[in-house]
């Protein structure tokens, strides 16, 4: 039987400090915090997806994880309806450096305009908007 993938449900980010990372994603990207499960895990919800935050010192017998769980090893791209200039202004207002951009890139659905920054662990965060047709 053949199957296809429909969408990404969640991504797990390995973080050095759950509280610092959760606060950054809430403050800078406007995500909603959700604490869940018997072991009080933390997620950040946006749209129909979420980021689960996995502390790097988590018990590997309780959390199945990638082979390398070093924080700061992810590259993430988030789509916004805001234009790049507004994103840059917002980042500046929150004390977040603009690493690169705006620059032209190609997203899953076509041309995008991207701005790059880093989260508290050094993960590369791309914030992009689709270009009008």
C-alpha cells in the first residue's frame, strides 16, 4: 500500500533552556505556549502546527530523539502575511538582530522574500512572505 505525506504536524527543537526559548518564540514570533502531558512538556502553537521544545538534558529513555540533540542545529522557515520590512522593524523592536535579508528565496509554493534571525540557541529562523503573482 502506498501513502503520501499531507503536512508537517510538529517539529521538535532541542533547546538548552525551555523557558528562555518558549519566551522568545512567544514574544518575537507570537506563538502560543502549551504545556502538555504527564511529564509537563512545552510546545509553541501557530496555525495548525506546533514546535515541541525538548531540553537537551532530557532523559533519552523517556524522549525518543534524533541521534544528535545539540541545540542550535535547526534551520526553520515560517511564513507570514507581513512584508519583509515590517518583519525587520518588529525584530529590531524586540532586540533581535537581522542576520540577512530581505532576500529572494524559493518556498514550497513558489517565490518568497525572506528575513533571517537567530533564536536564543542559535537556530537559524527564516521569516518569509510569498510574493504576489
